[in-house]
């Protein structure tokens, strides 16, 4: 059974929108506060706002990457369908590890759980890209290695020794991803010549 790509993209758009909305619902300031009590309450939710912003950006990047991955697919076969279901399940789960990170970022569980969910979602997205590349019949090389998945999954182990070290390790995914894409582009140009 194959599905048209536009139906899967529409479902993904809906799940992403709901996941981003659920992120903000965890940020709560009590009613009726004034003066210093309000300032203190806003100070208390600063960490939640920071993790909300982090996860909103991560979900937006996943949404963009998902659309890019499916660009070359015309139909969604059974394998891609189930990979997409796994990807959407991980995206819709993201408000939970975001809350855990906000509340327990100083303990191994906070960054460990967050890193596991983000890393698994990036890995599933890579599997989808490989399935599409393999099914296209083109001679293009496989998509670039998913360094984001590697960095976030590696951070799960780092969190056991240093929760803040795990959080800071996520920054490495940006330059490593740029290097991986640059290498993939160079390899693709060399394969064409």
C-alpha cells in the first residue's frame, strides 16, 4: 500500500504544530501576582522558557528536514510510512523530555532523556532519507551521515558523568553537520565527474 506524499506531509505538519503548542503549555505563572512576587515567578520559569525555545527550534528544524527528505519521494511505501510514524511519535513526545530537561537539567536524567529522543528522531529521519535514496535508483551517494543523531545519542552517555557537559556537547552538532554536508556535496560532485 502506498500513500501520496502530500497526505504524509499534511499529517506531519499537524503533529509538528501540536507538539510546538504543547511545549508552551508547561510554562505556568500563577495568577494575581504583583511586584516582587511576579518578578520571582517569572525568574522561576526562565529555565522553562529557555528549554521551550530550544525545543521549538529543534522541532522546526526537524520539520524542515522532514520536508527536505521527502522532496524526492513521490509515494510513501510501507517502510517509509512506519518510519514516518516512528518519527512523528518521537516529535510528539518532545514536550515531555523538554519538561524533564527544564526541571532536571542538573541531573543525568534530564539531558539524557532529551538527547535520546532527539538523537532517535534524527536517526529515524536519516533512515527515511536512505530508504528514499535507495528506492530512487539514482547513482547519488547516500545522504550525509547524521551527525546530529550521533551527537545527541552520545550525549546520553556524557550525561551520566556531566549533565551540563551533555548539554554543551549538543553545540558540536552544528559545525559537525556543516562538515558532513560539505563532505557529502564534495563527494556528490566527484561522483558526477
